[in-house]
């Protein structure tokens, strides 16, 4: 999987998780593909907007639960799931990029910080400035300046949905 060439590496939903989500999502519901009508849906499999006509699906995803399963963490009550758009079939993953995904001037993002046990150890509201990449770089550098922070989840404030994950460099 290709990863953007930003200061901090945004991580898409991993291929193994995508294969599972394309059958049954993290809420136990079957995947129901449909064509994107106007496009623009933020695809978490390849970290780009959908194009009109692409076959996509809206599935429930539990990113902290899946990270915890990899690492042996026990996030407890911090485990949550929510909606994400993905391609209905396999895609090539994210293309290399020098920009953070879904970054537009004025967009509001929440950066939730988690420790190695999967517990929230802080968070930050970020209104993306004129140069969204610099805003993300500063906010993520601030997050990882705390040695307790193992990973950061970037979410949209408007809908609360997961956009991407950044792990400690």
C-alpha cells in the first residue's frame, strides 16, 4: 500500500480490514454497494474523493478496535465505530501525495490521541488554515510531543466520522 509523503503518514483502512468490511462491517451488517451519483464521498480505502459512477459502500468501521486487536491493547469504553465510505471492490490504496487527505480550508477536524493501551490521552480541535498541510503538521507534532501518544485518529467534526489514522513515527 502506498502512503502519502506528508510529514506524518496518514494511514488508510488496511487491506485485510477492507476485505472483511466488504463482506460484513464492524456493526455486523452486510456491505451494500452502490454507484456514487455525484461523487465526492471521502474514500477511506484510498484516501481520496469518489468519482461519479464508482462503486462504493458505506460501512461501519471500528478503527481503535482493529488497532487494539493488532497490538493487544484494551480500549474498553473508548472503542467506537462509525460510518466510512470505501470502494465496493479492491482498489490500489492511496497514491503517494504530499498533501493530507480530505484537507480543505476551514474544515474542522478533531485529532484524538490514544496511548498504547487504547485510551484517550487528549485531543485537539483543528480548523484547517490556508495551508492545511502545515496545520496538520503542527497539530500532529504537538500530539506526538507527548511520549504517551501512540496514535492519533483524525475525524470530521461535522459528522464525527473517521478520516485517517497516524501512528507514532
